[in-house]
C-alpha cells in the first residue's frame, strides 16, 4: 500500500502543526507508521491522498452514523451556506433544532448549543456547580470528558483519590476539586457520598464508555449515580457526546430507560459539523445567563450550517436505522469472536449497538484497570495488518470503533476476513 504522498504531507505538517496533527490520536503514535492523509470520503469508505481505499470504522470518531458525505445532509448544508456562514444572531433553524432535540431526549427540557464536546461538558459542570453552590466533581477513571482543566486528572487504582493533574498546565488546586472513582464500582460511589455529604456538586459519566474501549455499565451502576445524586442534592450528568443518538434516538439514557439531570451531546448531533449541546432540567438550565448567574457564550454557537447538518441527520434516525446498526454490530462481534477462537487468540469483544471494541485481554473489561491489561503489542500488529488490508480501525486500543448504516454485510464480512488474517 502506497504511503508516499501521506508521508510527504506528514513531514510538512510536523514543521507547522504540533506533531503534524490537530488532535493527538491522529498522529498514530500508539500504533506507529504514517497516518493516511484523507482526501475524501463517501458512505463506508475513506480515500487517502495516495489513492488507497479503506472501509472506515472511525466515522470521524462517531458522527458519521449515516456514513460519509450523505447526499441529503450535503445538499441541506450547501443550501444553508448560500444564505451566509455565520450571523451571531438568533435563527429559526436553532429553534427547529432545539425542538427536535428536546423531543428526542425527554430529560432535556432546556438546552444550549455550543461548538464542541469539551464546551458541552465544561458548561454542564459549571451549571451544576452554580446550581448547587458546591465545588467537588466526581468522574470515573477511564472516562474522557474533554480537555477542560478539572477533567484532566488521574487517580490511584481501585480507590477514591482526589485528582493529581494528568496534563501539564493544569493547576493542582483545580485538579483537587475532582474526585476520581473506578468505573462500575457502586460501592466506591456510595462511600464517596457517605464521606462527603453535601459537598459534591455533580457526578459526570460516560454511560457507555468509549474512551477506554467500549465498556458498558454493570446492572444498577447508572441508576445508582442518579439515585445518589438525587438523595444528596448533587447533579447527575451523562456525557453522551459519543453515545448520544447512536445507541437510540435518546442515546444511552433512552437505551437504558434513565433520566439524568443534565446531558452533554455532540458528534452525531452536528452531523459531522462542529456542534454540541448541553441541557437538562429546566430549573437547572435556568441558571444560565441571561436567565441566571452562570455565564456561557460563544460566537459560533448554533452556527446555521452546523445546525442544518444536525437537523438533516437527526431527522433520519428511525427504528429501521437502529435495527440495521444492531444487525451489523452483531455480525461484526460474532465474526471477530469466531476469528479469535480459530486463531486461539486471547480476545474479548465488547459491543453496545454500533459501538464495539476487541480487547486483547481475557475479559470481561469492566473498568480502566481491566482495559489497561491489554496486550498492546498484539493490538499494534492487529492494527497494522488491518490497515494494509484496507480496513481503517481506530489507532488506539482505547478507542471504540463505530459502524454506520452505510456499511454493508459485505463490508462486515471483508473486515472479519481481514481480522482473521491479522490474528494469525
């Protein structure tokens, strides 16, 4: 497979862009080699600058639920662009979009548009703190909620620990306001509330984790978050930037039949454009300026072309679409599991709907410690083999893969055959 043009572009990029990329995983540091520079995409396929074609399981890290360059979405955005790129003023499109989102996600009574998932989670946490008058945040190890200072923290394994900065430039005083617990550990969560009554402002969680690989919640875990927050007067926040509209029309909370206090949405919400949402209970969201004292603003928030892409995408998400995604996901899960068994490879495949991860460990994977036990070198070989066979898989063992409705059964079967070869 040719890499000449991508290699030359990567060399040029590293002279003017940090590590040659505008988001870290794209640099392929975890798997080595030259990242393909993508020229165009359509349906389930990516095409790089060297003319190579790939079946894509990254999907722009989740947004491409309809596949790439969906004709209806492209046509809608093109039409919107002819009216202007940005106004910095209210539009009818924003109202229509908000009405659609709140009809799809019942827990969201009032919402705000922003431009990125990081903005959405950061704003939701600020609102929770403003509403409760408290400072302490609980998050879970292995869950990623964007790069705001108070979220870039780490903790000791298996125990509740006030955070130490996980990134240079994050003040220790800020990190210490974040309490990090093991994901799926109901007992640790209960102890945190018992030990710090009336102190915790919010608990934020990926209801199905995608940032340490696909890790579903154990029975009762999400319910415990909501119940303990309600009992203590804290705010429950579901970070559904990844799972929102992917696992159901109402995201993971719809999939599991739950109603968190606040929700952050992104990725699919913008149909591939820079757009995200935070929203939830009316009494909490009424604290946001100009209704209340919690300030948040953004010049490009609710950008008309982004909102148009979101409308064109969300309006297509029906029962038939989710049934197809489930069928394709089950086919890929079964195929990978069978391929691993035939190769006598230690592989645990975990899936929720159209999110999936093959973990190179015995499994099941229930938290960060489990995920960190993976055979990283085996994953690197697996990834390189898939790429050479025309399969574009996430370039990190800690990232979930995504399926779109543009994928076909033939795509899935070809991927399984490539995985069988990679596992030899």
